[in-house]
């Protein structure tokens, strides 16, 4: 995440493109974008699980869903 933040600080012109592609993907590109971001999704999920493992969750909430 730090590397991504640093990249977008240095290349601000790509920030909007990146986030729009992830959050508002045109339907005709959805399949291709999903394939390209599989690794990013895995990294993000691993990061989130790691962060959640450091805190106490309510009994009704688990990291795995």
C-alpha cells in the first residue's frame, strides 16, 4: 500500500484512472479487469486479515466471514 501511495504521489495523473477502473469498471472491460486484479485482491485480503487479527472482534464477527 505504501508503494501504491508513493506511485500516485509521483504520478497523480494515473490516480483517477486506477480507482475508476477498479470501482467503476465499464461492463465491456469487467472480465479483463477482474483477471488483472486477482493478485491485487489477494494482497488486499491478506493485508486486511492481518490487520483484523490484531484486534478483538465481537463474538458475532469473524475474520473469515
